[in-house]
C-alpha cells in the first residue's frame, strides 16, 4: 500500500502547479504617459517648531490631477475595483510626524489600509494571444499629500531617517508588493525634516487695511483705484535658524485669478503685491517670506493692497474681505 501515498502527493502537486498561474495576473496602473512613479521632493530642510499643535500641517505637496490608465495583464473574469493602498511598504515614516493624503476633498491620515477610487476595470474574455484587446479604464486622480505634526517630539530633533517614503500605490483587490509594477507616489528627501526649539511670531501692520471712501465715477475695468501699504513682521525667540514661507488664504470673498472679490460687492477686487519684487501674489499659493538665520531675529516684509475695478457699473456701498496668513517653516 505504500506506493499509493507518493502517487496522491504527485497528483496534488500537479493540480497546484496547474492552478497557480491563474493567480499571478495583476492589475497594472500607469499615468497615461506611461509613468509608474510620481514623487515630490522636500526642496530644502523643513523646520517643525516643537510647539506646533498636534495635527498641524508642516508640509504639503503641490496639487496633482493625474490622468491614469489601468489594465490587467491577463484574462479578467470579474469586474475589479481599483484602490489606493496607503503605505504599501509598511514602513513607519518617522517620529513626531505622520503623512496624509487629500483625495476628493477628504483628508486621510491613517498609516495603512486602502481607499476606493470609485473606478472599476471591466471584465475581459479575450484569450492570452489577444490580451491587448481587453478593455482599459482611464480616469483622473486628483490628490495632494501632506505631513502633520503628530506624536512626541524626538529628542534628537530628527523627524525621519528615511530618504524616500512611498505614501501610496494603485492596485486591485490585492496589493502587488513589488514596487514599480503599478503607479505609486513617493515623498523624497525626508531627512530634511527637523524639529526646532521655537516657532515664529507674526505681526500684521496695520491689522486692518482701510481704503476709505471711493468715488464711482470714471470707472475703467482693470484699473487700480487706490492702494494701501502693509507689512508682515516675522521674529523668533530662540537660536534655532529657519526660513519661512507664507500663504494668503481668504476667509471671505471669492478668488478670481490674483484678485479677491468681496462677497457683498463684486464691482471691485483686491490684489496683494510683494513690494520687494513688484509682483502680484496669488491667493492660496505659498511664497518665500523671510530668512531668520544667523544673527537675524526679526524681518519686516512690505506689501501693497491694490483695489481694482471689476465692473463698469459698480454698486455703491461698503465692501469687506478677510484674509489669514499661513506660515510654513523651512
């Protein structure tokens, strides 16, 4: 009876070898130009004040709107959903920080798991010789990524010892653990993240920009009606050196190109100009503000607020708009 056992074992092995190729077909996503890796680099060191509240964003990537194409490299018997897999390499990003993904207007900050893109790859019944005729799915993937202050500040001040961190990978029902096979997004140069002993103090002088009474005669759309000067004064109270980027973020009003249109009066717009360069600033976009390095403990930067006609027949009455200033440390 002993020969029976080797025969059954060989038959079982034969069946496993026959069935295993059906499981190796993978869903492959690329940009429509053929890329499988997107990356953003921390262009310089990013300083994180130890006093920053938990959850504050200390770095944010540019906004992407990637055109994606996904296909299967073999027969597809069932419709397959496409997911964003977070942290596909299952690595801790560092100490005192965590990464997040902003997708479809929602901030995701979990360090693992998957998020549905809402896209599906259709069924394919083509034979192996005609796999190229299988349907593909094309869609837009709008996202940005960010790094938050999170957890205890590391005593060394070093937030991460990673050079690169893959934040996510696109894939199907199962994650292909081999990088480079499907579209991934990577943050590079993480060793530039560091904690500093203090944060910056910021003053806006004056706090309110008053234009006073404006006549509505001789209106020419696009002409500057009046202008007022104001300054941002940034300072530090410790010896830790850092640079600052800033962003003017409207609280009220409507942004149109480089103008902020007051909600109660669309006959005019407010433009902010960097006096140092004589160039308009775009709302919601970061710009270099100041370097607090070496012996420099304080820096004053001048700006101009310009009032610009937007309507040949403006309405009489008051107008008001509010803007907050975001700081980003480098």
